[in-house]
C-alpha cells in the first residue's frame, strides 16, 4: 500500500512513520503543513521548517502545504495537498484528539483513501515509554502550568516521563502532551540515515502565559 504520512517532525508523526514502515507500507511522501498561526487547531508549529532536514535524513520526499491556519479552512488546505498525490492511504499521529482525527478521517474518506492512526487511544505512559526506546526526542514547546522554561530542549527519557506522570497527577497534564501541553522534535530514529544536531538555539519564554518555544536557528546532519 502506498501511503503519505502527515509529518510535523515531532514524536507522534515519527511514530506514525515508524509504524507504517514496519507494516511494510510504501511511504511515498511526508506531508508537512506550515501554518501562519502559532495556535493552529490542526498542526504542530514549532520548528516546522526543520522537517526538510528530517526528510533528508530519512530519504523520503517531503511535500509542504501552506495554510493561513483559519479554522476548518486549514483542513481543506490539507485535503488540497493530499488529493494531488498518488497514494492509497494517509497515516497520522493522532493519539487522543477527536478534533484532529475526525477531520483527517473525513478528508481521507472524501478522497477515497484509507486512514490510519496507529497511536490512537494508546495508554499515554506505555506509549511514551515505547517512544523513549525508539527516538531521540526533545521538547521544543511548552504551554501548561507546571512546565517551566527548563523543559525547553530537554530530552524525553525515563526521568522526564516520571516527572510528567507526577505533573499529570498534580495538574492534569496529559502525559504525552496531547492537550497541547508540550511539543517535541525528533533528532534521531532507527529509520534516520543521519542524526540531526542543533548548532544554534534560542529559548523564547513568555512568563505571563507560562509558555515558550525552543527555536532552532541552525542545525545540520551528522552521519551515524
């Protein structure tokens, strides 16, 4: 089966790709939607420009779509990208967001494509523990009380996971960040031919909104 993977560069879209490859699917394209809105309803925003570098590391063509981020129209913008591709299915990294999954499923149905969401309704702790064993993923955006500036650039490992579980118990934070509490970036994975190294980063922190991003200004590929 020929598929396109909705690809943001974060842990969930990389897991979707990992799963598709393990299924033996022919992954024809990675699709990155670039939104003008930082608070997009549908799409991951932090460091989306680096999906080009990730696609080079993986060796799968990247197709970029652009959207103003207007609610619902951004879904049609994704549909316009998908309908121009010769694929049989689309794979997404949805974990718990009904909003996102329903819209991807609808677009797939309208285009006659099969829709896959391999992480859908996984137990968050089990899911995160599996990801730790697969990816080198770091947090590049936070937006929740309990997650401070020190989390920006932090690698997701067992210690971080244990702290996220504690924050979930105390504040209700989703352990896998599915409520928008944090965003991630994958620097290395088994299917990467080269790892991504950050050369220059800048932390941008908004104390009033208790949120921030790790902006990667320069990065390069390093052979493994």
